[in-house]
C-alpha cells in the first residue's frame, strides 16, 4: 500500500484537481494506494471541494480544528499511515503538497525506487518557471544552512518537502525521536524530518524533479528571509538529533 500524505491549507482551487491527477497516475501505474489529506483548518471551501472526492477515491480527510501548520499536519498524516498499515516493511508513505509545487508525474519513479529496496526517496526540487528571486535563493542556498550533522550523504536538497519513506523506517524514526517527531516549524522542520528519516534508512535514493510554485493558484506564503533565519536558528537542534535505531530493533514488524 502506498499512502499519499497531502497537507493542505486553503488550497480549494488546486487540491481537487491534484487528487484527480494522482488518480490518473495510478490508473496508468496500478498500485494499491490510499489518499490521506490533512485539511489544516481551511476557510476557503476546501471542505466542500474534498467532500465529493471521498465518494469516488480511496480518500480519507483529516481536519484540524485550528491551524497547526504544515509540520504538525504532515506528522499527523504520517502517524495515520502507520496506524493503517499491517505491513510496514513493504508499505510506504509519500508526502507531497496540494498546491501543484510537486510533480505527481514523478510518483511512479519514486515508487519504483521503494520497490527496488530504498527506504527513503527524496525528490530533489529543480526550480522551473517564473519563480520569485527570493524563492530561488532559498531553494539554492537554504540547504547549505543545514548543519553537516543533519545532512544525508549523497543528498543535495536537505529541504525537500516531497519524499517517500518505507513505513518501517518511519516507525524507527518515531521510536528514536519520541513524540512529537517534528519539534521544529517551517522549512526547518523539513530538514528535521529528512534527517531523522535518513538516520533510519538503510538506503536513501534521490530523484530530481521539477518544482513549480508559479502553478499555484494563490500568492506564495513563503518569506524566504524568515525561513532562512528559521533554519539558522534551528541549527543547534538539528545538530542534536537522535542516533540511528539499534539494528534489528524493528525486525518484529
């Protein structure tokens, strides 16, 4: 089973079309999948948009009563995937956003890497289109703000929000980190998630994919300077991450 974890806040204009595009991908690349959408207290009609899709797609919508942010929503969805699975060594969760930033056409290649033995697949973003200069700067230089102790060997994009993880590795990360899994916010939480998953992954693969924030149907909510400062302030926390889980600790799964 592939669990697609999609955090969403006020994405009524794109989330429905995104779900339909995912359906088309899996029609051509048959795999058993479950859509898990985290509606982070949207106020723009996202609830009404999602409702008809629950009747025609393998979709479960989790709604936050108040705004919790992307990091908390992603963690909630990942934990839900762990609750749903009965085969964590085989099943995987994929995190992608609801605003068209991430290319759903990359899903088959990501899944093939999981099938071939990768525990973690990171879709490294290649910024395309007419992106604001500040965003391009953050995507190019932001990963260099992540301390070396939190970087994964061979991974250039330590701030990717598009990833796949084998659920056994996710469970190892939760055991090593404790609750909550993500203690940081914003883009610093992206680095935290990748670092913690990377420490539980026996094999991490990367895949370069286009990243298009110009396809969003709303203004960007990202302040590149504030995100960069947030990553810098988080460096002490990112250096002090839990060690890799003891080998064999998850073998009973």
